[in-house]
C-alpha cells in the first residue's frame, strides 16, 4: 500500500510540474528548459525489451542526446575512423532515417570519454540547429526539418579545450543561444536570429577552463527572461535573454570545471554544479531576488552531487545523480537530505523523470529506473545491449534512448 501511494504521489508531482511546451516537444538537451521532466502517460511502469517499439543502427558512435518535434527525431553521430559529424532526421513512427547531413570537421586531442558527436541539437517548428567545435574551426548551422537542407551557417572560430567541447545550443523565442566557453580569453555567450543566423547580441568574457554545460532560462516574476550560464572563470551569470546585458553575476561560485548544466526548480531556485573528476563535486543552490536583479547562494551540497550528470527537481524534491551511481534525494527548498543510495553504474548521462520515475542509462548498457519518491525503492534495470553517455528524450507518449551506436524507441 505504501509503495502504491508513493508511486501515485510521485506521478502527480512529476506530471504536475512538467513545463508546458507545444505538443510536449523535446526541443533541447534535457527537454523543456533543461528540466528533465516529461510526460508519457501510457509508458508501462514495468519495462523490458518487449517494450522496444523499434531499434535502429546509427551511422557511427556518439554521446549526444536525441531531440524530438512532432513525428521527427534528430540526433548526431560520428562515423568510424573519421572526425566528421552527421546530423540525422529520423521518423518517430518507424525509425526510418529520412535524411542525413554530413559535416567535415577538424579533429583534436580529446578526453578518452569524449566524442566528436557530443553536442545535442536544438529544434523548433521549422529548423533543427547543429553545433560543432574544434581548434580548426567551429560552427552553428540551421537545417530545414523536412529535408535537411542547410538554411544558414555561422563560423564561430577556433575552440580550444583540454578535454574537447560539450555544450549544446538552445532555442529561446526567435533566437538560438550558445555558450562558447573555452580555455581561451576569446569566450562568449552568443545569440543569433533563428531564421537567418544573423547575430543579435554577444557577451564576451575570459575563459580559462571550458564549460561543457548547456544554458537554461530563468524568468523572474514581472521581470525579463534571463539566460543562465555557469563557468569556472565567470561563476554563475544571468544575462538578459533579449539583449545580452548582465543582470547579475556570482563570480567565484563555480570553483571547479562545469560539465553538468544549470536548471531551475519549481520553487524558483537555480541549481548549478561543478567538479573535478568523478570524486569531487559541488552543487550550489542559488536564490534570485524577487525582482530578478540580484541573487544569493541559498545552500551548498558537497560530494553527493554529480560532476557530469545533471540533477533534476521533481516538485519539492531535488534528485542528484553521481557518476558512481550514488542517487540522493533532498528537499529542494532547504537541501535537507532524505535518502542517499547507490545503484550500479557508472553514469555519464543525466536522469529524466516521467510518470513518477527517474530514468538514466549506464555506461555499461542498462536503463536504470528509480522511483522519484521521498522513500527509496529498489531500482529496476533493463538491458539495452550497449552502453551510453546520453540522456533519454520523451515525446509523443514514448521515450527515446540513444546508446553509443543505436537509437531505441520505447513504448507500448
């Protein structure tokens, strides 16, 4: 009886706080505003391979996550023994590859766990946006959703980083935003017109340790929307999303490299993470002022948060997921720990929540399912046949899982 009540409560919380988006599209890394919250009422509570609606091979390896608009999925891949990036349009109905666009991009020395196909695309009703970065040249391109025709391309210049790139673009209103933060002083936050690629604004800043995190949007009550970024050299920053002007900044808050991405809790806190390797991690909860013109640190969580996996907030609960598989549940408003339990990993992907459960994929090839509840319940595991560094996508009542070389549709 207790398990049923916990599941019902978590389901209501997860669905009740799902940020609305047209058709519940999954438009960017971790879905609507990077929250990781999705809706799929008919997704079975107990999953197995019989729930794989289809599974297709991709033309190469990759760590990027899928995005979805309507009946189309977009994902990238890196063909074997090349430095090329390929963007694919895939039918959500049957997994058929509808089109693919190949970009010949320069190679570079990267971390052994990185990959050339690492940036997750972003998508709107008309176009899909694709980013790549290397010392030989970087770019941001818009392609037509229907046929993969290139609409525009912007040259971003060289990208220098010890471990390679990791950030992904996002769409805000009629703009595409990209945090081009590298190991060089020539770093910047960029906004371009989604229709033409013409630059709207640019906030230049120094860079020392590149940030792989992807921005999110925070909208204060009665204030203008702000784009939130985190970086070792900049700390946590809120820029006016329409003009690029700095609204507030907490320099020095991010004391290590930023790989996980910032997100906003339903209670209005901004959660940011940084770390060093798989052992050391810092989670900072920041409370913006009511007018959105300033912010202060609310609390800090040490060690139990992830360096690479991004946490998520489900109602008034905050879930942190560490590379080792340590999953921790806290009160989002205060940081009070409710439980901390270990599930087998390791993990580089980030969890998402649907129907009261957290889903994450291991680097060894399992889909791990944990109840998003105040009480820990033993996890469920579904073998995928291959490891993953990606994050699930949820749209149209189904979940899409990207392993190293395959894309899987999960549903009834």
